[in-house]
């Protein structure tokens, strides 16, 4: 069997609040960290998961993200005080005897954690609490992502594909990518797949079809309450589908925009399983491509399409082929949608201005 060798690293910060990155680094000395050595493989892929949540580790380890033929090395990073708990997670991964897991790097040292990583799922950031908006987090997370960007630049594989999930994810990604000197900027993306998935569910529910029947929808803009769920080209079961405009403006769009806040209100915690699931979907699609005739949503460096200032990390409808994404061009933008786009563009420009000092 021809092995496509990639490496997966998982950074997990279990005992700190969701989406926090390890800051103080000290390598964890755990016995038996590398397992399955007897399985003959040429070169596994390395995937870095930064605080993705307990369930996601096991989904990635099982091959759900990169496929059943792709061996992985998991990299797990946690804060120094959480090393004992991390050891427990390592033992559990070992006890699953996953055929695809070729190694586990468990550490609280980011230079060790990021070494040679091919895929990084950056869930770590200071978390948002009830009543907070993403803008509140800019300051603290700016510092974290500046530092992490340097580790990626110095230690990760030059082909690394990064998805930033921790909020405010678009601008965190902008800060991160700004630290990178010799990896292409287009390898740095932020996650709006969660919003895409949420929109898909709302629409499927409204139209009485399955979520997989809903195609040609997209999220434009920021992963925030200004995001723009765009459905003017929607199809359901491969036929053009429409829903009434009043429902769109009064129910659908606000529901998708506020879903994260609603979950925080209900759980007293931010979304975890659905966010991890979407991060995994984001990478899977980036690697395997979009289905013929459909597109997905990824927040990527703007090339100026749809009048979005160049360089902003902005969610666009994209198609993906051979590991490369392209913005879907020429979608008709009604005055209604243009008004929404202007608002989310302005928010992201304001966020960029607020972290200007970190982008020098
Ligand atoms: C979500 O959309 O569920 C999260 O991004 C909300 C948050 O701020 O953690």
C-alpha cells in the first residue's frame, strides 16, 4: 500500500479553559509516549490539535479527519499543571490501539509541540464567557497568537495547513499569519465551517430535507454576529430552493449569527463538540476537496474579491481541489446582502486596526 505520509500533532490544554494556549513551556516527560512502533510506516503525517476537546482527539486518531489510510502522529500540548491529566489522555489513546496512530508527542513546550507539524487545529485561545463578544478578547489573544506564530514559523513543516478556531478567530489568524516569514500566507485560515454547518441545519429543517441535501450556501465575513449566511444560490436535492425573505431576515440569519452565544447561554460553556467537528470538517475538505458543483466556507486571506480589503482573514465561499482553495467568483450580491457584507467588512477592519501594533 502506498502510504501518504503526513503528520498530525495535537496540542490539548485540557485543564485550562477551552481555547487557551499553553504559554509557559516545559517539556513533559511521560513514559511510553510513542506507541505502535512495530507498525512499519515510512513517514506519518503530523497533526497538531490545540485544545480541541477530548472527543476530537479520538476522532482524529481513528482516521476520521484524514482518512483510513493516513497514519498520524498526534501532538498533544498542555500547560505544565495539566501534565498528569494529559498523561491520562495519552494512556487512553494507547489503550484504543488505533491502527493509524504512529506516535504521540505530549508536551507543554510549543517548540516541541509544533515541530514538523503538517496540520494545526488551533482551538487554543482565551475563551469567551457569557455576555462577552469577540472584540473583548482581542488584546489577550493577540499576545498568545503572536507568540504561537513565531513557534510555527520556526518549527512547523513548511507545508503546514492551519485552521484557527479560538476567537476572535479571523483576527487571531491574521496576527498569527503576520508572524510567518517563509510559509505561504494562504496556509493560514480561520474556521467558519461551524457557521456553515449551522446554516445547513437550519435550512434543511425549514425545507424538510436532510442537511446533506442543502448545497451552494456560504458564510461571508467574520465568525461573529456580523457573519453573513448567503443562500441566494441554494439548492436542495439538486434543485434551486428558496425560503421566504421574512424568515431569512428575522429568523434564519439571526439564528446562525447568534448560535454560538445561545450555546454559551445554555451550556455556560462555549460550543465544544460541534466546533471540534467543524474544525475537522475544515481540514478534511481542504485535503480532499469540495464536491463537484458545491462549495464550502473558509476564512482565508482576502485577495480583494467581493470588495473585501486585501489581507483581511475573511470567510468566502470556496471550492477546493488538490489541497488548494479558490474563492467562488461572481455570485450575485443583492443590495440586502451588500449591506450585510459592508457591516462585517467594517467589523474586521476595526479589529485589524485594534491590533495594528501587533502587525508591524
Ligand atoms: C461558537 O460559535 O460556538 C463559538 O465560536 C462561540 C465562542 O465565542 O466561543
